């Protein structure tokens, strides 16, 4: 079976003797076999709530400890979502068993997301238990669904189940111990999740997964990740609009609101106008796109999402306190968020067949250097400086791209 990603989905020759009798795998080529289903978009609604919870937690508690906690929880949320995306890249969400699974995951995800603001306090179990049940339960379901029809990949999911069970033990243990020990255990769990795919889910007596098993439908994977970035950008607009609606209409407030809107537009342009299209074409044309998907569409987008969420937090802080001295926290968020987002775009370009982007890397250095202006610039001014750097990167990237396209004399 061949997907639009260009790779052959290896379903095995004889089939397995165990597993779901019904065939719930995706079939067919092109748009019909790779389209994003409505149930997948419905599933994403939970993550609109999750991303909002993450940014609101950081807005309510502006300190480094909360920042670290937010990054750990954000990684868990992203990992849950992208793991589900890999599964629906192979399983057909229009089939009743797969659709039912996604609806169950939605309910558990909603419970998990509701606990995010207090996950490191009194609602640790409410966060950890649904998270582990989702991760392990979805993987066991996929193993069962593939057993008869794609035994090679079913074996891959046995390995994944082992890794997620180990990390899940750390998630649950972290929820049960004292709050002071929780960060160490949850960071360990997150690191196990990070290492698993890079280690090809090596398991004793089973060995590693053959990466050629990860034949993916490139257009589906690219569209799903792009949609999650849209969710994150949409959350940024919600945060900005909500904060602005509660303030009195003044010229300074209006300028801060405009700065927040411009930053969102520039982030959209940086990815969707300058990177996404060529990356999707590269990804979809690869004969073995699995490793590209692992790097460019599994690891790298977390940097982009982190940059968007931190920008949303910075924009609200600027809206609330646009003038006066720029404290270190606000300046760090404004400059750090832009730097992380630019760096994520640079990595994405590189991971999808492009060169290292000079404008992006220079932009990272420039926006970090702008942090030194915190003592002489107001939060609003520093926000506009950050926007100017993002705009300069876009302009520089356009000019460089046109020069590269011009034929040599």
C-alpha cells in the first residue's frame, strides 16, 4: 500500500494471527487516503484548551520555576498529540473503532488539561493518570488494530508500549511523591519520551525498530502539524483579545494591542509563507519519509509552539504594563520567545532539505542582543524592536531566496 508520502506502507505478507479482525488501516493514495478527518479536527479542540491553560499558568505565576514546569507540561501535551497524529497517519479515523478511540482520548485529554494549572500541586494525579492511560492505552489499541493486517508495525508498537510504560511509571510516581521531588521525576519521564524514538525504541531481546517501518503519509503529517501551529497562534490571539477587552481604550494600549497582533502575523508568515510549503513538498517526495517525520514534524515543532506560547505570555504582559521600566522577566520573555521561534524555523528548514538559513540565525543573535535594551526601552518599545527583527528576517529571507532562484550568467 503506497501513501502520498512516497513510501510504501509495509503491511506484511501473510498477516498475523492475532489482533483486530476488522481492517482499520488507511488505504488508497492521494488526497482520499491522506486527508485529515473531521474527527481529528474535533479531537484538536481539547488542545486549544490545553495550550490556553499552559499560557495562563505562566501569566499567573511569572517566575523561572513556573517556566520550567510549563515547559515540562507543554512537552507532555505536545508528545501526546503528536503520538496520536502518528497513529492516525496509519489508522483510518473514519472507521468506528478508531473514531471511538479518539473520542475516549478526548475525554481523558480534557480531564488532563483541566489539571494543568495545578499539576505540580494538588492535581498531579488528575494530570498524570489520564496522560499515562492515553499514551499506553492508545498504543495498545494500535498494536491490536495492526496485529493481523500489519504485523511488522504491530511489533514496533509493542516496543513503543514498553517505552511508554516505563516513562508512565515515572509520571505516576511523580504524582505520588512530595511536590519537591515531582519535577525531577517528571523531567526524567519527559526525557525518556524524548529518547525513545531516537533510540528506535530498542527493547531487550527485541532489538530496535527498523526505521523503514515508519512509512508515513507525508501530506497528512505535514497538515496535522500545521494545524497544531494554527491552534497555538489562535490561542495567542485569544490571550491578546481577552486582555485588550478588559483594558481602557488609550493610545498606548492600542499600540500594545497592535504590537501583539503584528507579532502573531509575523510568526504566521515566517512558517506558513516562508517554510511550510517547500517543506511539505520535500517531505511528500521522500522515498523513506519516516526519519524526516521524526525530526522535522515530531521534535522541531515543539520549539515553534514554545515560541508562540511564550510570545502570547509576553504580549499580555506588555498590554498590562506597556510603559516604564522593562523588568528582566518581561524582557526575557519578549526576546527569548522570538529567538526560540526563529531557531525552530531554522531547524525546520534544515530538517526538510534546506540549508541553514542565515537570516534566521542572524535574527536569533539580534533579538537576543536586544535584551540589553531592557534598561533603556519600555516593554512596548522592546516588543516593537522584536517585531522589527522578525520582519527583517522575513525580508532578508525573501531577498536571499530570490537571489538563489536567479540563473547564473
